[in-house]
């Protein structure tokens, strides 16, 4: 590193200055102190690891910092909670310098401003790869956090937005087109800067969402997790799955990192009500993609052919 740790911390503190009154002690002391809210605390942690989630050659520091916060915020959103605070544990390798680290924190600050949470502390360590680990703390009204395990047979399966953009962005990064079109540029942007559906989750919860999960590892894999947690099955209508403009259907079904919400709602009236509100408030679509059944995962094709649905997606521990 080209400057001392203390000098770096002073610089980081400047980037992160200006916390709200509920932050009593922010970055710079041994630990942060925040005033308690009135709701249930929702806690999550996630890490972006060089070589596994990103490379220094293809990710800018600013995008990486932004994404690290959004990925953690998305898990808070998937519980229908509001993000409040974040902590960052950073491992830095010899391949990055102080300017890179400041850009990283600049990106984190941008995302924290966007989603109205405070980065209140963290740690710097040295290692052989860069890792950005974020712990996020959110708040939900007492007893109102939404879990994965409430889906019941007959519930309608819906998804926000369109799927596969991040997977398409990853494909385009591997084999870049000579002149990317607008859809392709949007897919690349989505991979670099995902969107966490915080407000959308609140709307879906108000319309009676029985279970909710953010699609981080692929629709079919995250659907299988929701069904396993709820002890139910699902019929997924393949042709109904909204495919992002630059993506293929396979990318929409199995591509990770979209961070859209997969939700079960108690009936078609709830779907219509939630869809209208999401369109009006956020300009975000809500699509009915299937129904919850007693057991088994079934894929339904356009000509009503049924076949077992094999979850595909991003499994970190599966050997390639
Ligand atoms: Mg999640």
C-alpha cells in the first residue's frame, strides 16, 4: 500500500462523513454506536471475493463498492425490511493502491446514499486477494419481516422486473461485442450496478406476500430454496418468465445476480393490486410465473407439456 493505514483511515472517514443523528459513534472508534429503533433488527452478511465474484481487470473499484452494498441491501429487502447500517470488512492485496480503496469507499457511499443507510464502521486487513465483506443491519416492524417459509399451495408465484440481465452482462464481458447495442449496454450496467428492490418488497409485503426471496443465484435454484423452506412445490410456466432484453431464456432461468424478488402472493387479486402499485410507484413490472403446489418442482412449457424442473444456477460449492 502506498500510504499508512492511519492515513487511509483518515481519508476513508472523510468519504463516509455526515452520518445521521441515530449514529452516535461512527467510523473511527473501536466500534460503532447507534440508537435503537422501534422494530425488529434484520442482520445479514455477504462477501465479494476476487476471482470468485469479480476480477480487478473487469470491475472498477467504484462499481465494486456500490455492488457490495447493494448485494447486502438486497438480502435485507428480501425480508421486507429497511436497510439502516452497514459494516465493511475489507481485505486488500498488493495489487490495489490507496486511490483504488478511496474509489471503493466512494462507491459504497454512493450506494448507501441511494438506499438510505449508513456505513458505520469496518476493518482493513492484508491478504493475497481482495475481498469486500459487508454486514448490513435493517429494521422491520415487529413481527413483520418476511421469510422464505410461508408459501402455501394455491399461492401465486410472481417475480419483479425481468431476469437474466446480469448473466447476459457476464457473457458480454467474456466475449465483448464490437458495438454493443442499448440492450447489451443495459445488461452490462446491471451486472456492474444491480438494483435492490427495497421499496418494492414493502409493497409486496403489504399486499400479503406469504414468502419472499431475492434471486441471487438463479430463478430455478432460488425457487427450489423457497419451496424447500416452505415445504411445498411449484409449477413454473417457462414462457411466462420475463426475460431481460439482451438475455436468453436459459440466462433468465439460471443466471444469478439479478436481485429481483421472487414472491408468493395469496391470490390473483393481490397480484393485480401489487402489480398496479409497483408500476405506478417504481415503474417496475410484476409478472405471474406460476403457482405453488403441494409438492414437486414442475416446468410447464408453452404447449402445456409438464416436465420435472431441474434447478440450475450458481452453486458456490459445486465443482465445475
Ligand atoms: Mg438472498
